[in-house]
C-alpha cells in the first residue's frame, strides 16, 4: 500500500500504537503502513502486532475513556516495550531507514496538570493538545 509521499519513499518510519491499525506509520505523511510491506523478520512482526493489540489496556472505554486503576503503570510499560521494539526494527532495517518512536500519552494527559509545551515536546517529540477541562483544573 503506497503512502501519500511523493515517490512513495518510505524510509522515515514511526512506531506508534493505535486502535485497529498496524503499528508503523510513514513519519513524513503519517500514513498507516502495512507491516507485511516492510523487510522485517517474522518474529519481530509478530511481536509488533502483539504489542499494538495491547494498546489501550489502560483505557476504560466503557466509562468516558478514563484510565483503569493502575493505568499509568500499564501505559508506561507499553511505551517502554514499544521503544525496545523500535530499536530492534531500526537494527533490522539498517541505516537506509530512520525509525522513531512515539509514546502513548493518554494517561499522562488525562491525569496530570498541563506543563509547558517545551517539556512535553522534549519528552515525547510532539506538542501537547490539552482538553479544555484540564486547563481549568
Ligand atoms: Zn509518506
């Protein structure tokens, strides 16, 4: 499946978990890519799929998308695992590719007060989007 980039040049990749998506994205155009299309070992592909299927274990979907008890710990562990898998993917793909990891920040954004945007950016590489109710806490 081609991405939206000109020439379909998929050498900058991002590992990021989301619901019902393969865990790899084109880092330039944010198109979701199919793991099958990448030259990865079967073992790593399986581990990546198992990892993405566990995305959201910390979210209580039935109750206004709140965190489940101990959710922050689950999310942090999932992020750690994701980072580890990203490093292995980089190793398998080699120097022709650049693979970055984007953490899930769901619990972090839900249960902590807003911090300066620069702090979030240095931690996660993205700018925070705070829900309005959090800002008035
Ligand atoms: Zn692209």
